[in-house]
C-alpha cells in the first residue's frame, strides 16, 4: 500500500583536515543535520499516539463493562444506557481521531520510511488484511476477550479498531440503532460488538507500546532520514486512491470499511507535515553543498503540503469532491512528489549518503 537516528555529533564522518594552530577544525556538511531533533519529534508524536490508544482502550473497557452488566444483550444495553453510550462512543471516536490516529500520521513518514521501523507501520496502520491481500498481509493475529482469533486482520487502525468503532464491518456490530432519532440508521450508528471493540483496542495499544519502545532505542542516521524522505514523499497516488474509495468521496454506498473516522486527506496532511519537519532538520546539510537545490526542495515540499491542506479544508467546509477529481489530484501530486524525491536522492548522492531498501 505504501510504505512500506541519533548522535549529537557525527564525528566519524568528519573529514580529515589540516589543523593550523588557532584555526577551527573543518566540519563536513553532515554535521549540519540535526538528527537529535528528528528523534525528539518522533518520540513526541509516538508518545502522544500511545496516550491516545490508552484512552481508547479505557473507553472500550467501560463499554464492555456496561454490556456485561446487561448480559451482552444489546437491545437491553441500548434501552438502559442509550444516552451514556452515545456520549461514550463519541468520546472514544474523538480520541481515536484527534489523539491516537492524528499523532500516528504525524509520525508515519518516519516510521514507515525508516527500514528498521517500517514493520510497525505495516502492523499498526498500513498493512492489508489476509482477505484483501494474502501474499502481503502481515502474519499476526488479534485474540478477542471471548477467545476468537482474528488471523492476518490487517492494520490495527483501519481494518480493526476503526470498523469496530464506526460499525463498518457487520461482524463487529452488536446492534444498529438510530442514535440521533432522525429516522435513519446511518454510518456510525451502531453499538460495537463488545469483544471486537475491546480486543481491537487492546491490540492497538499493545502494538503502539512496542513501537514507542523501538523508537526510544532507535539511533537515527543521515541515511535513515534521507531514505524516509525518498520513500515516503512519492506515495501520493496510493493515498488518493484510498480517499477516492472512501465514504468521503464515494459516499455511504461504498463497500470500503476503512477511512470513515477521518478523511484520508487529513492523514496525508499529517504524513507530509512530519516529512516537512524531517527535511527542515537535514536541509542545512544540503544547503552546505547546493544551496539552490536545498531551497528548491524546501519550496516544493511546502507547496505540496499546502495543496493537500487546502483540499482538506475545502472538504471539511462542505466541498464534495468527485472520483474523477480524486484521480486528477492524485496524479498531479504524485508527479510533483516524485520530482521532489528525485532531488533529495541527488542531494544524498552529493553527500555520499546511501538510500536504503525498505
């Protein structure tokens, strides 16, 4: 689907220089790269994402406890706790979007783009399910509280917790109800199947904890940062294809169970924001060898981010984009992103930085 650091001073990469008494020691351009800030950024947002998944888990446990008190009779559960459940689910969904998922997307450019971390992206956010893509699905499982096991379930965000919270998979629904009393049962108006929601939330929180532990011991290298940029910037077409198939473009008749909680445009914006921050921390190294190239990459990457943010703001304000527009935007942005990645590859070559396989 897509995508799939950190010494304070890179002393091993400093070029030998003649030292004249009283003269400063020469430094390589790579010494200008601020890898410490890259790791600090990643730790911050992965940590916030982990706090979000823990909060989602708390809501899932509260919901499970309410259902258990009703002997898992969903009609009785709704009759006795309807308003409280609506509030609980609203809060769980808000935390999932605003704290857990949003902070993960701000991290994803690095998590998915750094080969030593990319496994976590497949597991948590990007991997297909065994049903959708048997050859590429990650061989993991999710065990639910009632003992059922979901084999090769796909990404924990979009194939598991999101459908459980918004009711887009029938097997994750306990009861569909008209929550807002408007006479229609729409997307999101469902009581989650308790075991599916709690098991999904437990799995997501545990996986995010493992990611956080991996990031804490990660020692970033210049190759890591350049590789993440080269791999993750030119992934626009895939994201826009997913946006096109989602409820935000295709409407409620779509068969897509993912990307209902928040628009894929918000996800792309978050990824590009993280990559833009990453580039800002390594730009001084490129500027030391080719200032014009460094500035051009900065401008073009910023323009790419602005374009996506503008689309998202228009959508949030009520613009309904068509599938044809989604294809057009995706193709245009993919072309621009590929050009930016090419320039970063050139800069890496000038600095003798290898681009890794991911």
